[in-house]
C-alpha cells in the first residue's frame, strides 16, 4: 500500500521485480487509520476480519500468520468462475446466508460445493471470534460482530448464537460503560493524532480511560494505543 504516484510505484515494481500485490492509498488515509509512523509497516487481519497483529513485517512470525488464515477462503474470489458472480456479490456485501445459498446452486464443475463449504467455515470462524471477544470482555468487538452477523445470517442456525451474544451484552451491568470507553478509544485511533500537541492530548485521554476502567478490555486497549502513541512521539 502506497500513497506515492502510480508512475513512481510501477517504475519501482518493475525495477525491483516485485511479485506481491499492491494498491494505492491516496492521501494516506489508510496509513493514518492504522497509525503508521514508519515503513515498512504490516497489519495482519484474520479470517474473521479482526486485526490480530501490527508492526514491522520482519517481526511477524509464521505461526501468527498460520493462525490468522485459519478459516479463510482457500481460493480467492477473483479466481472463482464467472458463474459465481452472485456469490461474489453477496460476500462483498457480507450477506452470508445469500452467499451460501447462491454457492449451493452452482454445479460441482464450477466448484459450487467447495465454495459453499468454505463460506460455511468462514461463518463458523466469525461466530467463534465473536464468542471469544465476549469471553475476553471485548464487548464492543462482540457487539459489532454479533450485530453484523444477526443481520446477514438469515435463517442459518448461527443467527441464534449472534442474537444470544447481543442478549448477554445487554444483560451485563458493566457492558454499556465499557463499550462507551472502547468507542472513545476507537475514536482516538481513527483520529490518528500526528502533531505533538494532538498526541499529548490523546495520551492524557487514554491514561484517564485506563484509570477509570481498570482490569477491563477497555483498559487493555487504552494502554496498547497509549504505547503506540508514546512510541510515535518518541520517533518524531
């Protein structure tokens, strides 16, 4: 991912013989979202869509990658046959029930059963991740996942599991205030403070949030972002 002009990028790719995929981040919006302060910088997203690691790619371990891709599609969508267009569209919209139904209609010659099975495993992985978030006290993550799954699973049996998580969060007396704190932390990360004054203000806000919610997932998130911003400030 680069914010450099297309010609510079493609000249570099050709000169170096790079074989990996690349894309353009005009204006550096994605880099700011992830709080990138130096390059190279990598972000590892697991099959459920959760960020599970970030940092210098040289520090990324094979075990972390293998764990993250567990439950991912075995074949990328762009390699699916033209007949799978409806499946691809449903997946892009995160409409899992529709995607599985459409895949089930594809003939075996077009990989229908394989695609349908892969999608079912993907749904299972997302449900598992949702439950793990709930058990870890990550109420905001669990709520976001459960809300999205509940809307996209139609009559699939996993919908009941998503609804059960939403019910459990609503019944927890501490969940609402922890979610509010997590939303504040998310807002700080998305604001991507870059100027020293902005970073200092964000650091103070994070310290306050960590102090107000000790022993919670919100405190863990606040301290993690706090460390990132302190490091960013140090490198300025």
